[in-house]
């Protein structure tokens, strides 16, 4: 796992602002063509389903993937083709599903380390037919509009790279997930509790049990399963620690396994 320091935002007096999981973005490229036009900060956020990309960069990325950029008409019944680099942005960047194997990577460099996303990571097949086009996939990317110049590394990124949040040392780590023939799901937002002061015992288990009991995730493991499966492609991994050592891990989308792990480790 490669760790990256936080603290790339400052208050008016120059002191670091610690409200975000922010990393230094040093480059964004396709086929070695540099695309990054902003200050170079990215937020890591499992609450964002896709990559969120500044407006100017989003249009350039879409063109690199030979996308057709579209908005929806007023009653959302049809698409309206727009220029990908137009000043008002676009709703979707449509791509040909058949070009997955020939499309380039989107290379995201954090402090000089490359975290590439392939077309398999970026292409999302539409649910239902998109009218008036043969492009039935879209890029898992939305533009940030005119109010933000920051990238957000959402589930599109975290689905490929296991992500760990260290509250105590103020850093975030990424690791390429092992290849086992399946597309693995990302570690989710609740895993921020993993890296608390583990000397206090089974911290994450305690937090998980309290969340379940007050109904944040629903009633018991079945509620947890329903909650997580609402997030497309996100089955969170729960890790149990005791006295600083990991003693168990289980896929949160498997209600029975989660329930058994809770009973065993409480």
C-alpha cells in the first residue's frame, strides 16, 4: 500500500484545514497527453459514485475517449448532443461499449504515483436503451460544473484501488486489489474507523455494532445488506481489530457472513 499525506487546503491564516481526505494530484493524462489544468488537489470520497472532474478537464477526457457528449431535453425523454468542451458542460459522455479493449487508460498520478483506470473501469453500460445513438455505454465521470476546480476520486477509483483512511497520522493509502477473476468492490466510508487508536480494543466492531443498533444501516445484518446493495457495485469489507491486530474480515454485502462475524467477534 502506498500512503499519501493530507493537508493541501489552508485557512486564511495559513494553517492547514483538516476537513477533507485530500491528496496531491500531480498529473492526469491519456496516452501521455497531460490534461490537468487545475491546482492539483483531489478529494477521496466513497459517497461519490463516479469520478468528479473539473469542467475543462472533463471535456478533454471525453474527447480522448471519442465520446459523444449529451444533455437531456426538458422532459428527460431524449438526448441533446453538445460539444464536450462547451462552457456549460454536459450530462453524460456516451461511448461505444465495443471499444473497451482498444480505448486508452486514464492515468491519475498522486504524488507522482500512477493509478491508471482502464476502459473496463470507466465504461458503464446503460440500463435500458439510450435513444438515437449506437453508443450504449457512458464514462463513469461527471463534470464538476462551474463552481469547482477539484477532482473527486469516488467509487470509480475506489472500486479498483483498496483505500485505507488513517485518522491518527492524517494520511490515505491506496493498493491495487488482487486479481481473482472478479471485479472487487471498494472499501467503504465506514472503514475510516479502522485506523483509530487500535490499542483500545475492537474499535471498529464497537462502532459497527452501535451503528446497527441505532438503525443507521437498518436493523441488523439484513438491513446492512439492503443498505449496501443500494450502492451499485459496492459491497463493503468489514475488518475486525483487537489489540491492534486484525482478527477477521468479511464482505458486508453477505448478510449471513456479516452476522456470523459480529457474533463471533463481539
